[in-house]
């Protein structure tokens, strides 16, 4: 994807070359080079047809480099300037996860609700939304969402959250029952240890 020094690419081909190069570097675990190409593209092509892709991979590269602030700025710009882009389907949940990890639960809640209402339905998104409710003390909303969209009888994370909701509501018997269920559903030693620690 390196442009030959003795051959000038047409503008559409040059744009595509930049984006393919950026994606290639990202997949080769070189986020710094990926980001550099993305920013060069964004600066050189203010009306480029692949600006949404460049913003997405600039954000992904920042996540890989543990720079959540820059990642958020690029994700937010992508969602704001290219709301109809197919890359929004990927960027939305990833941005919501950054909000969640930063304990910015109202922002995470609003984005998860928007994603789900747009039809991007996935159990992991319902679980995250329920967790945002829980961490804002919206226990009833979290429980309703869990009962209508998840299966705490079969899913470890769902069972653990139901136990925490019950415990917060001082339903200690219900909490113990759910923690025990989570322990039985644990698939790894870390999950089993987590469930046991809550039971204790």
C-alpha cells in the first residue's frame, strides 16, 4: 500500500490507499502507524469519502494505546458527523463501553438505550445497560430489563447482577440463591472465585 515515488495515484485511489494502509497497520498491531495515517487522511481530505473509517480506526488505535480521552473524541466525532455510517454500529458500543469504564453511567445509559432502540440487539448490550442502571441505584429498572431480555438462570454475569440487585434491596435470601446460581454457572476459576467472594 505504499505509493511509489515515481507514480502519482488518482485522488480516489489515493484515498483508498490511505484507508487500506491504516487498516493493515491496525491488524498488524501497529496502532501508532495506523493513527498517523488516519490523521494524515483526515487532514488531507476534509471532504473525503472515508472520513468515517479514518475516525473509527483513529479511535481504535487510541484504545489500543490506552488513550481513552482521544478515543472518545474520535468516536464522538464519528457519531456526530456521520450518523448514517455503517461504522456507527461498531463505534457506538465501543464508545458506550468507554463511558461505562470511566463510571460516566448517565452517558453510558443514554448511548446503550439509543443503540438498543436502533435495533442493535445483543445480550451483552442489555447486560451493560442493566449494569448502568444498577450503578445509578435504579434497581427496579435493572431488574425489569434483566427479566425481560436476559436469562439469569443460564448466564453467569446476569445471575451475578441479579444477586447484587437482590442484596441491594436487602433480599438476602434471594441474593444468596442468585450468588449460588452464579457459582454453579461459572466457567472459569476466576468466575467461581468472584461468585464465592460475594457469597461470603
